[in-house]
């Protein structure tokens, strides 16, 4: 989250410096015509957004630009949507990535649900102060209005985020999608697209997906094996997945993320226990 704070501080400094400049104040006094005042107001309300976006791009690539524009819009009180150009990525952050990709998934089915917003809010409540959580939710609301360059953002995440962290991010996205009690086909499709852009293997995607979409073979999909696997193959698969999904792999991302990883790990264990029960394995 360090580069977000940098964006915020520098953006505010530039913004309020321009607002407080003598020339700006003098122009406000001299401009009495309604049209001139209207044009000046437009300039003011868009300035913070563009400063935030520019600083965000400099410090954090596509993700930084998105957050920068969102921060600027929050401070300006604008509802302007924006598009973004390609650029060199520099930084990756789980929380920032969660915000950007959450916005994409939440918009996938055409409407943003209150339960989805609450799901994301709960994550930040567990990791940050009330003020920081409020700030993050304001940024998310701005991102929900914008066209997000999904491939660029996922490319930055792929370059800057470890594979285990990306798996946990994918798990969160499924959680957001099902927060309203139903996984829509559009949501599944966009998450699958995100997984492809982040270079998540089809087997790992299928494993996490099976934790949320249950069918007769889902317990085997979680272990990334087929129902035809031998008992020995089942045991080997469980050991392999237990290492991959162990909560300690993502403990550096914070307690809430580790708790979510614990939930994923428990689903893995439950699938293994169900297979053993069906087969009479010891």
C-alpha cells in the first residue's frame, strides 16, 4: 500500500497548491461572467483526477493509474469516467489488485450488488483502520464507474505478484462473485479471463472453481485429479495440493488473507476426507 500513500500525499500537495495559487484566486475574482465561471469550475473538478492519474502511472503502472484517477475523482467529487493507455508497470499490491479486479467482476453481470460491496468491505475492515477502509471503498466506487484495462492490469499483477498470491486473489474473486448467492455465467467468464491473463493454470483454476461450484466430480477437481485416479494417486495429489494451498504461503498478505487461505485449505481437506470416505480409504 506504500505507493498509494505516495500518490495520495503528492496528489493532495499539487492539488491544493494549485487551488491556493494567487493567480488562480485573482482569476476567480475577475471572472464574473457565468460561462467563464463554469469553465473554471470544470477545470478545477478535473485537475485532481488528472494529477492523481499521472502520479499513479509514474509510481504504479496501470494499477497505480487506476487508483490515482479514482483518488482524484474522490477529492474532486467528479463522476467522470476515463480510459487508460499502456505503460511500463512498476509495482504490485494485493489490496490494489483486489480493488481493480473486484470492480471488473462486480460489473460483469450488469449490476453491482450490496452483498458484493459488503464482501470487499469486510476484507478491508479486517486489515485496516475504519478511515482507511472508508477510503478504499470510495476508491472502489470510483473504479466501478471506469473502463479498466483488464489485460494490462492482469499483466502487471502477473509480473509483480507471486503465483500463490495470484491463486488467493482468484479465490477472493470467486467469493465476491458468489456473495449474492449465485454465480452468474458472465462472472465465471470474466474470472476465467482474468485467470488466463494472470497465467493461472487451467488445473488450478478448475480446483478453485470447484470449491464454489459443486457437482459430482468437484471433490476430485479440487485435488486436480479425475475420479479414475487410484488411491495412491489420490494421496499424492492431496499432499501436493496441501503444500500449494497452505495458508502460510500467503501469510505476508495479512491476517484476513491468511484466514481466507485457511478456508480454502479446509475445503481441500474436506474434499480429501470425502473421497476417502467414499472409497473406504485409511
